[in-house]
């Protein structure tokens, strides 16, 4: 069982689960699908080391300069745009899971993060944001 740090509430997971259950119980039995929303939400992994919290986000096809990482009112904010190039020139899609368009994710930062030393990089389609702990917090861990 995964450890959940109380510094990072899990409302996003709850919203995603409610959406999934709603689709499962209401839409699918009738053969309907909810319309796609304009923004997609890439999934986030968040883990903790002795010296930092690490956020990893799969962003295939997105260049580092197309991603914006900021801190706003105590939240880590991730924004960007992904364009999926379609190779089909004719015919109809029967299944489409690759998302494109704008995305925006917010993660509440605990007080133990040193907001002046946050570092982000994109490598091989994965955005990795390192959120260093304050020196005081590193000594406690």
C-alpha cells in the first residue's frame, strides 16, 4: 500500500475516480461517452526522498520550452500545450486515446519545500520537477 503524505491532499485522485465511476455507471450502459474536454490532464507521480519531493509527468511529444513550471500562491503550476500529429488522411477514427491541446495541473506545495530552489527538466518525454526540502526539514527526515 502506498504511503500518502498529508502535505499533499488527494482531491485530484478523488475527482478522477468519481469521473471514472460516473462514466462506468451512467454513460457506458447506455452506449454513450461523455464529450471530450478541451484540456487534458497528464497524470502525475509524486514521491519523496530524504532531501526533496519529486513530481514526474509523462509528456510525450512536448519540448521543454513548451512547458511552463511556476509557483502561484503556494501551488506548483504546470502548463503547456501538446499537438498530436495525425497521419491518417482519410477514414474515420474508431478509437482515439492520444490527447492533445492545453494542459494545466496544480499541486499544493507543503511548507517544507524551498520554493527558491525548484528545478524542472524534460528528458525523453518526462517532465521531472525537483522540489527541494528546506534545510530544516532535511535535518528532521
